[in-house]
C-alpha cells in the first residue's frame, strides 16, 4: 500500500490537463463563491475564545522552566506578542472566508520569519527562513499574517497610521502582481527562481534607500559570514572538559538539561543521530559520516519556539573541524486543527518537506529525527550565514521595501506548490483584492493590540508568570 504522500502525488498527476487560461478562468469563477471583498476587515466572532487561554494551551508540553521566558519575551511589545501568538491567529483565520485555493503554507509568515541565508553553493538569498508551522492550507492565511505583521511593525516604529495602511496594501499588491508573473512562467522557471542579495537591493526604488541597503546588506553578510566561521563559533560555544570538548553552559539560555527536564535525552543521542542520518540524501550521508557526535545542550531561541526542546549539537571531524547543528522540536502545526492533519507521521519530516517545497534552496544538512523523549525534531546547521532584519530604525520607505520583498518571496513559495494561474485568476488585475487584504491587516492589528493588553493584564494578575531575559 502506498504512503499517504505518494497517494496524494498520484492523485495530483491524474488530474485532467487544463491550460493556464482555463485554470485562470477557474480561479476567477471562485469570486462568485467567495468575493474578494469578503476577505476585507476583521470582526471577532461572538464565541471567540480567551486569547490568554489559547496561548497557555500552546505552552503545553514545553520545558516548564522556560515558559516564563517565553511569556517575558512576548510581553516586550505588541510586535513581540504577535511573533509568539501564531496559534491564536491560526484560530482566528479559521473563521474567515477562504477561496479554497490551497498551497504549502508557511503557517507563521510574519515579516521577521524572512531573511537571508546561504545556499549550498554559498550564495546569499532572501527567502522564508522559519517554517516550523508549515502545512498545506489556504493561501490567504499566510498573506493575511504577513500584512498584519507589517501594520503591527509600523505601529511599533510609531509610523503614521495612514502609512501603515498604505504599506499593507502595497504588500498585498506585490504578492498579487508577483503571482500573476509566476502564472505566465514555465514550471521549471518558477522552481528555479530565487531572490539573491543584489536583487533585494536593486528592487529599492529610492536611490538613497538603495545606497543605504547596499551598505547595510554588505555589512550584515560579512558579519554573518564571520559569525558562522568555526574559528568564531568554536571558542564562543565550546569549552575543553579534560580531553573532550563540550558546549558551554550559559543558563538560562544555554544549558545541559537534567534527566528530570528531558528524561532519556542523554542516552538516546546515538539513536537520534542515526535516524537523522538516514533522513539525509545519500550523498550528504557520506559527508555527515565524517563527523562524530560529542555533545548536546538546550539553546533557547526566538519567541514562538521558547520552551520547546531546541538545542545545539557539537560534532567533530577532527580537532580543528567542528560542525554545529541546531535541533528544533517539531510539534503539530498551529494550522492543523483547522487545515487537516499532516500526511507525515513525523512532524520533523513535515517541516523538512515543507522547507524543501517552499524555499528556493535549503540547508545541505536539513533532516529530521525522533527523540527518545518522545518529540519529533528537525535538524539544520546553526547560523549558516543567517542574516536577519533589525527594524528598529526603519522609516516608512524601508518597511515598504522589506514588506514587498517578503511578499515576493511568499508568492514564489506559494507558486511552487499551488496553482499560480488559479491564484492569479482569483486575485485579478485590479486593486480589489489588495484593498481587502489591507483592510483586514489594519483591523487585525487592532485585535492584536487588544489581545496584548489582555496578556499583560494576565501577567499582572498572576494568571501567568513572565520572566525577562537576563
């Protein structure tokens, strides 16, 4: 009997052939069922659940001592709260109208989950760089989360409300126009398309911004490359314990878990590494076979991932040849209650397959495993020339440019798995769809502010405990 993913592929290949024009017409016909104007605005349903309870539920199964750090990071601002509340927005999006057009969705497409990283050929590209929540789902959900994040970022930067609304509409417009472009491209050209660093810079229309971007991007890439070098990482992360190197403890953000915190973890490392190795392509297994496992420690990362079993592994091929791999627990996607269960039994495999579908290039060491502690996990290199946005000094033009580049990357990712012609047919050539998504983004940003205030009140009332990073 074939696997579910194999059955899905076979069914897709047996679908009748339709020309691009016919598929575009089918997408346009969907407007009669779900008008584009129905995508506009946000009004919470009367039976909407307590947002604090949803956030608390999303902490179930996390390391207890790290949950207060998660809440502390979320409490920093409405923007930080939004980054950590993907489960809350997934529940809200499930109550909104959808076109029925599904793609491999990111599941958490806020603007800080995009950035630069190195391809296996060591080129720097701009793409989605966090796909923990990836799952097939309606395309609108990703776009709405992205545009709302742009409005919330504008509020965080104290930009005028009118600018925030216009930028959100611009982001939706960029997504729609890029999808129209992909609809007219050959399938292989869509698959090979990528956004490199130079393309990111040149897309800025303002000459002063382009000049500033070139300076910043060059500096950021050089810094990221330096921080990825073994000569930088090794002394920063490793100490010599007798004759054997070990990862340094820097609690509460880096530490070796006790048997009570992660029962079975220490004894199960060999088995987990063996499962991971088998998930790699055979030619990469040859490379990975040169490295030997030495140590593992928990490393607190991000906002939404805090409290999950994330960590770093130290491997050595020789005394001066380390490899640092990041291990991230893969839980069920926040979209799963509303978009059907994953076809993959291992959620680490779900994340890896989603990354390979959505990203124009993925880490050579990307793979998955299962831990003896019971969690699924995926693995990739630590800091593989990762370049993240720092938004604190951005003006409206910088936010607009970055938001549009995120929309471009999202459209490219969706076009790889979805039907670009149908998507383009549904969205159309006018601004009706852009305006609708922009209106949703503005109104959902207000919802985020209301939920953030409820969250802060819950901390003050003692319902939940928050701890700030030291």
